[in-house]
């Protein structure tokens, strides 16, 4: 139980990233739960990995864009 | 009243220190030199550290755009962006190397990413930009 909770806490950080990347709140939470379950079971789909990479890329891009005058 | 304010200030300061320490701990874990093969877990940890840093930086940038950050925020952001703009291609190459099992390249690229992260941290520190806040 504690291990499962730790995974949920770990992947909860991706919820705002996924939302910023265009996902709805419900969709972002659902994907986070699938990720946590997949990690617990040792299976994470390439699609999920891609989602989180895109979300992180968006976060980086948001900072790197110039500040509007 | 003054004593109460002092207690509150210390409590807030300690709370802020805890937050900054968590970021520093994550970044210290990310910036450790690596001579062993770069695993998926290592990549995951590195991306986690990158995420923490850029979350803090974006918070600062939003405050700057809203006009509620320090007067030097635009210059600070421009200076830090010199280093943050190096991250995307390096991160892309690290992911490719780890995914394909190209360990020779992965180690070199991983160490390169750690150097960039250190530069970002140092620039933020010099400019008093609290990326942990």
C-alpha cells in the first residue's frame, strides 16, 4: 500500500504538466493513475513515456520563449 | 508584536529553506558525476530534476510578466535563458541514447546535461533567483 501511494505521489507531479500540454484535468489524472499502476506492475507504455516527455518539453519551452515587450 | 513578527518570519524562512533544500537535493542527485551506465531510472531522475528547476523558473517568469517580481527580472531571465536554451537538444539526445542503449553517447551526454544544470543553478544563485520558491 505504501509503495503504491509513493508511486501516486511521484507521478502526481505530472498532472499540471499534462494539463499545460493540453490535457483535461480528468484526462491528466487518469493518465497519472495509469502511469503509477504501470510503474508498480513494471509496465509503462511508450505512449505514457512520450506524454511526459512532451509535457516536460513544453515546460522548458515556456521558460525559453522571450518575454513579450 | 515585534517578537511575533520575528517568530513568523523565522517560520516562513525555515519553510522556504525546506522547499529550497528539496530542490537542491533533487538537483544534487541529478548533477552527480556518472561513470556507470545511464539507466532509464537515471534518465527519469534527471528529468525530474529538470522539471523542478523549470517549474521554479516559470514561476519567476510569470511573476516578472505580471510585474510583481524584482526590477531586474527581465535581465535575470535573459541571462539564465543563455543556459536553459541549451537543454532541449541535449535532453533529446540523452533520451535517444538511453532508449537505443547507446551507452557511450549516453554517459557523455548525461554529463553534459549535468554541466548545463549546474550552470543554470549558478546563474540563478548569482542573480538571487529562487528556483526552489
